[in-house]
């Protein structure tokens, strides 16, 4: 894993001033990284704690306060000395490279220091503003012990899909679909990861009602919705397809905008989604459609959630490039939007979800049957959108879409 440590430009200052500034920044980076580790530890410990207590209120509000408390606890523990790892991390961040040279920045004002873990959180440049929020949220979602939750064989829990949405529904409450969906074990999770990352960074995300609770729409549905009339239902994002790469990337560097990609595939092949960190190049066809896009960003692949650099997506008939994902029939670029003040991140774009059965505070679910290997489980009722025409919202009807929850064809395993 690489962890960015900024090195300020101090031309003309004494060497001691530069060294002191660098040491301060290294210490800050070590504290932040240890805070991420402590958050994961607190999350695991929380699962073993009994329900109830001072902050253990019912419903989504109680869970939200618990999450805020755990995050504050982790940050304060890190500031107070943490787990005793800060010194080791500081030496790793500011020590010597394998060649024996002191690690330093080679890209202007930003360094990229390796601490020997197997994944990268970013491209090495610590961005500010809109996409910087995505970098921060992604860092906690792609560490090894968490990234595997987003793999095909992984099982997601409420701490992974942590949306607090809860709406009255019949005799119960519709929560976000996690346990009712058996943790999505055995299913492709690119859309779930992309939308959850955007939600954690504070951006609006679409949700669709299911027979049991709420869920995120699939990649094919989102891409075709955006491609129909160059706008998305519910207005949760703005279609940016058509802009050139230089313009998009410059807005990212200035901290002004953030983007995700959604692509659809023909036939039974699933579409795909990704969250963008930097835009490297875009090739448009004469019809104005994206034929190829090269970017850095984050995706949930069959092997788990990953940060990828120089990733290439290609339309059908336009193969090649670095780390290519080929065969799409539509690629759309979506600019993420912040929700209006006082409104939640979740934007319903279909009829309300039905009452949840397992996704309640007191639910206990045995996932062991879905972890024994073999064929993926059949989709439970919670994955089958209702087709009741009388109850549909005028916004959009996603009832004909599987929303990305079908099992991956075997050819996808190679990607």
C-alpha cells in the first residue's frame, strides 16, 4: 500500500526548517493511518458488544450515533498514542528506500511512500476538495481485510453497506438491503462498492425499492438511464459524457468536481462501475459516445476492491490499452453531486422498498450455508424488484433490470 505524504516547497529556507516540516507531515500521516487501523479494530469489536446501552437506540438513528461514536473514539485513540505503532509507521514513511536512499518526493509537491502492504490507496497524489473526499473514503474500503468483502466470494455486512436509510413500509420498516440479500455472497459487487464509496464521501446516490428493503441500481441500468437523454432519474448526478479529458482532470486537480463511470454490456454479460481519481485520456466516436477512457480510480473486481492506475475501458471493437476491460456497448461519465442541505444522500428513483425482515437491529442471520462454496445461491426475494405497476413511482421503472446482482459469467473471473 502506498500512503501519500505531502512535502511542502520550502525553497530558500534552511535545511533544518525543511526537515522539521517533513517530520511534522510524516507524523501526521502516521497518525491518520493508525486511525484507519483502529477504526477497523473498533468495527470488529462492536460486533461482539451486546445491544443496548447509552448509544444503542433503536433504528437507523441509533446505528448512526454508534458509528459516529466509534469514529471519534478511533481518532482520539490515535491522537493519544494509538496502538504503539506510530513510531514504526514514521520510520517506514520517512526511512530509507530499498536502494538505501532516503525516500523523497519525485512529483512536485507530493510524495508517494511505500510501507510494504499489497494494495495502493491512491495514485500517490493527495488531492483536495471533491475527489479528495473520495480518496479519504476509499482508503478504509480497500485495506486487505476489508477489500475481500467486495469480492465475488465475499459476504457484505451492515458495516460495509452502512446506509442509514429507513422508511415506513406496511407493517414494518424498509432498511438498506444487506442481510435480506444474504450479504450478496456469490454476486458481482461493482455497483455496490462504487455507490457506497460515493455515499461515504458525502455524495448523492440513487436507491431502488425491492421486495425487502432498499438497494442500489446496477451498472447497466445506470448507464442506459444516463444514455437515454443525457440525464439521470432523480438528479443524483450530472452526465458529463462529451467533455474532454483535460477539462475533466483539471477540474479534479482544482478540487472542484468528482466523477464515477458506469458501463453496460450486451446480452447476459454484466456491466461495470468505477469511481474516478484521475482522468488520463478519452477517445470519442463520431456519434459522441465514449469509445475508450483511461483513468485512475477504484473498482470492485471479482477478487476484491482495488485501486487501479492507467485502467482502460473499451467499447466493443476498440480493444487494447493498459489493464483493459473490453466489450462495453455504452460508457457514461457521471459527475457526482452533493445532496441539498438537510437532505439524505440516498435519492429514491423507484417505488418505496418493502419491509425488511432480516435487516433490523435485532436480526441474527446464519451465512454459513452461503459460504460453503459451489454455485452462487439463487437470488432471494429481496433481490427481485417488484413489478406491481400500481405502486410504481413516476420517476423510473427499474423492474426489468436485475440491477447487477446476477452471478458473474465465468469469463469475468479473468478480469
